[in-house]
């Protein structure tokens, strides 16, 4: 196919694909799936952290957390915006999320039980996301790449916020140290699962790599994250909950234990702790907001204000 | 009434006084006043702009990628439009 | 304490911002659409920023190494001096917007006056607040108009919110002993003098929104004396929980 090979030539030459360019149907649908799932993750991710906003233990930490959750809404919007350029509406995207047709990062199906979870999420979950995202700045689709560049710029304070909380707590009173270690124990393995299964097990990887939607393998990114984070944990006196964790002087990486992929698939398929709750909250907020959206549109129509 | 989408607006931000407006992305709003506010909150809350333009997405007129050749290429052989085409004495100031 | 009256005055202003900020922060991920989530958290952050500045100042006046966090997290229900309107529950989006609108119109005028304060700190804080308040007012009044003149359902909801919240508006303009002393020293604002203009602003917007002010409403006040509605206790027990659970911890 002439169009297909011209398209692939562009990809191979590092030329960005823009909304009005010709693209294979599979490229378009792959992107809609990937970008929207990234967007849904940001939006659902507001819930576990939003859970602790009103109870933040200091004015500063409260403001930082509000700003972080606000950023997540913003990131969701940048990504919905990018997805919409591919010919799908916001309402369609919302429906896909709510009926379970579209997925979101399963890490957000875990509950935030203590304030220390705010530290763990910022440090580990955002840390893992950053590793993924840096790589996506060079993705082939223009609007996605630009959204990712914007997101990465804003992301840097998120991880620092989390690490600062963990650091303060691990240097605090015994109850705080225990709380921090407990949070690390609960969030470590799910964070590793964020990178997804080993690529040979992932159906979408081949095309994704060929079309430069995905730039590095899941395993490579996961290793990068582990190597970085183990050092950070040591610095603040916390222990990674992995008895098999060991520095390998030959590979110059950390060897680590077996990930429980059964748990991963269970959560991805809807059987995690908070799956139902997260979606129900999203549905409720959307339903309760309907009269507001309708009023705004009715007013616009009445007054021809910008219509 | 079915749940209608809010309108989509394209957002352009002028980062600093005197600079060109840059496309930042899109935003949803029911009318132009709300579009401006939402754009400021979404794209300029870190004080990244002096001015914002919003245009309804449906009002954007775009050249077509397939026309890229005829639309843009003829400029290739009109190199005299670039200052580097001309050789001038280094002694000449103000050029 | 060196200046008990100034402390009380600044503390009240700080509490106003703190409690309203806390209410707004409860909207996280629950707004009618994402753009509005960002708008509400933006206003919330402005409120907390203002609260932080004011409570830090109050803490300095109090002395004894008091911090803004001490004031926010360790005082009890009777020691909070915020306007009762600020602590009213979020309810639905109309309830929140009406509460916001009534206060934004007030703060717009109040902080303009406070910018003239002889107290440099208060004047500086006020000047910063004016910019924010202008933006907040634009946002809330836009919503009052759209909800009032939107659909029958939105009109009903926002009119109901006005009917319910109107009783807390008189308090905004009451001048107690502290307020009068501060005014005499050219530090504080004469709230009575801005009441007429406030009413005018409200009337203009409500008229455009096809909404009415309820008649014969019995006004409620007491916030500045620590007499609050039952809502405040719950708000505080949630907000102050961690500091109370771990009194020796530093956060």
C-alpha cells in the first residue's frame, strides 16, 4: 500500500503525525485506546489522593496536595484534548470509561489508608509514571507528544512532594516511621506492576514499537525505576519489601523478586479493592453535574453567546 | 434531554508580551466567556501567559496535509526570501 | 500579648479564608466537568494562600513561637472566628456558587478598602487578594447568571440556594468592638460603608440572572464570637484529625 509505506517512512524519519494526516486505522484506534486510557488514569487518580485533601496535616501539605490533584485534572484534560483530535468526543470517552470498555491504570484501584499513602503515591506511583512519560515525549503522534512534554514539565514537583512526605515521616516519631514503612509495603509491588507485563506477554507492543508510539520496553522501564528508587529508599531509612532484592555487579542493576501477575490481572479485570467505587464515584459526579452542563448550554443558546 | 457535549474551543496563548500566540490545546466550555476562564485555569495557571485567544474548534480553517506540496513547496526555489541568500560585505553594518 | 485586638482582627480574616478554602477543597474530582474541577481548586488554593499569610501574621502577633499551623489545627470550635456563611456546606453546585458569589462580591469591596490599611502587612495581603478576588467574582457571577437564566431546573436550584443563604449575609457587615477599634486606628475596614455597594452588585447580577432576593429573612450572626452553625464542628474534626491523633508529630 503506497499510503502505508509513506506513513511508515515518516515514522522512521521521526516526522510527527498530525490530526489531519492519513494514518492506518489501527494506528488511530491504538492511539485512541492508549491516550484515552492515560487520560482516564489521571482523572481516576484524583480520587485516591483527593481522599486526603481535607485531612492534610499542615497548610503547606494541603496546598501542595490540592495543586497536585489539580494538575492531574489538567493532565487528564490535555490528554482528552489530544484524543479528541483523533475523531472521538469527550462524552464518548467518558462513556467508555464508565461502562468499563476503556481501562485506566490499575494502581488507582488500591485504597489510600493513611496520610503516608500520599507520600508513597507521589514518590512511587508518580515516580513510575515519570519514567514512562519521559519516554513518551518523543512519541510519533504530534498532539500526544506535545501533551506529554507539557505534562512532564509539570510532573517534577509531584514526585518530590511524595518523597518529602516519606522523608519527613521516616525521620519523625515512631508512629510516623511505621506509617511510612507500612505505606511503602503496600504500594511497592503495585507500582512495579504499573509498567505492565513483560513485553512478550503484551499484545500491543509490536505495533506500538513499530509506529514509535512506545519507545522502550516495559521491562527496561521497570528496571530503570527500581534502580533509582531503591537508592532513594535507602537514603531515608526505609526498606523495600522484597527479600530477593539484590545488587547484581555484572549487570549493574538490581535483581528483584517475582511479581504476582495474577494479582495484576485480577485488578485489571475489575476485581481490585476499589474498582467499583472509583467508577461509581465518577458516574455519580458526572450524573450530578448534568443539570449544570445543561444549564450552561441552555444559556449559551438563549443568548447566542459565542454560538 | 440527552447529555450533550459542551463545545470544544482551541486555545492560543501569548507567553510574553510582544511574542507570538502559540496553540496550547483545546478546552471544553459552553460559551466564549467560560472558554476564556477555563483556558486560563487549564493552560496559564502557572502564570504562563499575558493574553489568551479562544476559537471554536469548528471555526478553525486548516490547510490540508495532502496539499502540503503545492501549498508550501513552491517557496523552496525562492531562496531570495531568506537573508542567507545574499552575500554582503562584513563591513556593512545594520544589515 | 502585645496587640490583642489586632490579633483578633487578623485571626478572623484568616479563618474566613481558611474555612472557605476547606469547603472548596471538598469538590476535588466531584465537579460537573473537569474544567470546573480546576477552577474550584484554583479558588481553594487562593483561599488557603490568603489564610496562610493571615494566620502567619496572626501567629507572629501572638508570639511564643506560634505557627500558622498551630492556629489552624489546634484551636477548638469556639475559638474560630470565621463568618458563618463560609462554613455552610457545599450542597450542590448552585449552593456552592451562591455562597461563593455572595462572598466574592464582599471580598472585592473589603480587600479594596483593606489595601489602604495603615498596617503594612494587611495592606500587602489585601493588594494580593484584590487580583484574586476580581477573578473569583468573575467566575462566580458568571455561574449565577448561567444557572439563573439556564434551565427551569437550574433556576430553581440557584433560587433555593439564595433563599437559604441570604440569612448569613448581614453578618458580613457587622462591626463589633474589635472592628470599630481597628477602624479608629485606620487599620481595619468600615464594613458598613461597603454594604450599599455590595447590595448594588448583588442586585445587578441577580437581575440579569432572573433571580430574586428573599423578603423578610431573619438574619443570623455570631461567627466573630465563636458562635457557629453545627457544620463547623464536623469540618474541624475532619481537618484537624491528624494533628490531634499525633500531637507530638511534626508534619
